[in-house]
C-alpha cells in the first residue's frame, strides 16, 4: 500500500497540472537543506578584541605596559 502524500481538496486539476505539482514537490524534497552559516563577529568587534588594553597608572605598571 502506498502512502498518500498529496490530496486535491478543491477543484479539478488536469493531469498536466498534477504532474507539475508532483515535479515541484519532488524537486523541493530532493534539494539539500540550506544550512545557516555560523555567525562570526564583525570586523569591528574583532579589532577591539585584539586591541591592547588600557594602561593604568600605579607602582611598577610600566612593566605591565609591555605585556599584552
């Protein structure tokens, strides 16, 4: 027994119209699913992530200023 996939609820389609509908549905089902690309940070966010941190004043802070 075959499973009913499409059913005409209203109207009287011609065999050509049914064939066109089946072709579209079959092509859509066979198409690979569109996968969303993972979001990557914007260039602006990447710049600030890699930018050096502020230098804060204090005793011996000059040593820390040379380290990232």
